[in-house]
């Protein structure tokens, strides 16, 4: 599971780098209208937030969180199934 999370994070970083380079190229040479730059910036912030949240959820999925349930001593010491 840890390998999957690492691969996922690396692919997201590569995606963000390539996307930012394309956006920089488009704004540098004036392919985008000024109003669209604002929309693209808002979309970028939202997508970055979603990506960070998904990484957080993946980290929580891989963790060993306690469920709060404990097995009573009488069940552990019985040594077998009780019918």
C-alpha cells in the first residue's frame, strides 16, 4: 500500500509540474484572455486542494487506526468456540 501511495504522489507531482508549465506557456504568449486567467487560477487552486485532500485520505487509509472495539477477557481466555 505504501508503494501505491508513493507512486500516486509522484504522478500527481509530475501532473502539477506539466500543467503549470503549459499554463505558464499559455499566459506568457498571450493565448489566454485575462478573464480566463482568473478562472484558470481558481480551478487550479480547487484542484490542488482536492489533490492534497485525496493524498490525506490515502495516508489515512494506509494507517492502522484503532476501531475502539476491544475483545473481552472472557472471550480471549475461552480457548475455543462456544456453541
